[in-house]
C-alpha cells in the first residue's frame, strides 16, 4: 500500500509530498515538530503532544493554520489513511516559503505535514541488557540562547552530541548544561534511582519537557516512589543504583554504563523494570482512538 502523507490539508502520495527549497524550515531550521506514538490503534497522549507543539510554535511566533482540534483530527486521519495501529507519527510545522533573508515575516504560509509510519522498534534485548552512555562534550543549548523546551527543527545541538556518541560507538549520550549539571540526552530525558528515590533534572534546567518523562513521573507516584526534580552533577549518575532514559521512541530504556563506569551492579535495575511495566500498562490502556 502506498504511504499517504498529510500535507497542508491534503493526503498525498509519498513521492508527491514535497516542500520548496525556499521553505525557512529547510533554510534556517525555522519550524517546530512532534514525534508521537500509536499503540493498539490509539494515539498516546495526543493532546499533550499537540499542546507542546502549539507552545513551541508560540515561542517562535509561528501561527499554526490549524486549531488544536484540527491538528488532532489531521493526525488521526493520517493514521487511518495509512492503516496504522502501532506506529510512529511525525507532525511538523515549517515557517513556509520566504526569501533568502532571515525575516520570518516574508513567510506568509506555514506548512503542516504529518507522516504516520510503522515503527522500527528498539531491539528487545536492549531492555534486558541496557545501554552504555558517554557524557558528551557538547553542552545543551543554554535557555538564554535557544530554549531546549522549544521542540524546533533546529536540532544541530543534539546532532553534534549524537556525532560524539557515534564516534564513541554508543547509542546515546548525556548532555550537560552550561553550568556543568546533567540536563538530558540527545533525544531522551534521563532519570537516576538512588536509595529507592527517583531523581530527574527539572524543566528549568533547560531540557525538553518530555511527554514520556511526565508519564513516568506519574507511574512512579502511582507506585509510591518519591520523585525529586532537581539539578545534579554527573557524579550522581556514576554513583546511582539505577539509571534509565525516557522518550517516545525508547519508552524506558535502562542504562548500565556511563563513561566506562558500571551503574549499580551493571544490570537493569528493579525500579526501572517496575516503571517500564507500569508505563507499558498505560500505553495499553489510554490514547485517542484512531478507529471507531
Ligand atoms: N529530549 C529531547 C532533546 C528529545 O528530542 C525527548 C527528550 C523525549 O521527549 P518525549 O516527549 O518523546 O518523551 C526528546 C524526544 C530520535 C528523536 O530520533 C527523538 C525525539 C524527537 C524526534 C526524534 O531520537 N525527541
């Protein structure tokens, strides 16, 4: 079956889904996006994703030509058109076509496109064996320069850190704030478990306010686990009992080594396992239905 892409109000075939080389999304990374999951025919936390998209757009003074409800409808419609039950959805709003200068006022027509694809799941073993990480030397953007809370099309900060990970032959890496404290990873939020308590950097640290992060905090509270959102240095990761990452694609993935040091006993921990199970229960039980 041909893949159908939502592009500015129409469902078009993948080969026809094209934007101008003058689109400022391409020329300047001037735009915003979301990565969303569908599980069992339902879109997980769609309202929260759309809210974050609208907040990101407002932060860069980008007027999305669709309302919250219309964005929900377009997303669900794109999933339906592609027969998606379990999948990955990319929702993108670009500034639109302008001239070769930066001025966003020259771009009168933002573009909205939605790709709903079957998901390339992480290998199952990953959840049994856990990931090794490095600490990247590329610091996370300072909120005073480019707020990491804005999920913009300008991902070079993360890509530079990702290149360090690739060179070190690991999947993910920890990015520090300009002040040298732990912020997040290149495409995931980070948690540590110490003495049975969960700790994660606060949104004010300059991180993406992850939808999975919020869901996991709720799971922890339901499990009676104390959660602290506070700044911590990399040493607190080294000395933690457990560490894991959260993200739409990764869900919860255990971390077993950081900078060559074993975390806890070097195996995925019990608290991580409990939270992953709870999180998976959530993805099985809630979401915006795609089909009647
Ligand atoms: N931090 C950053 C910097 C992210 O990009 C997360 C945390 C997790 O947020 P959610 O809302 O997904 O729980 C992200 C998620 C990729 C990829 O290919 C990752 C993300 C977006 C698109 C692609 O790894 N971001």
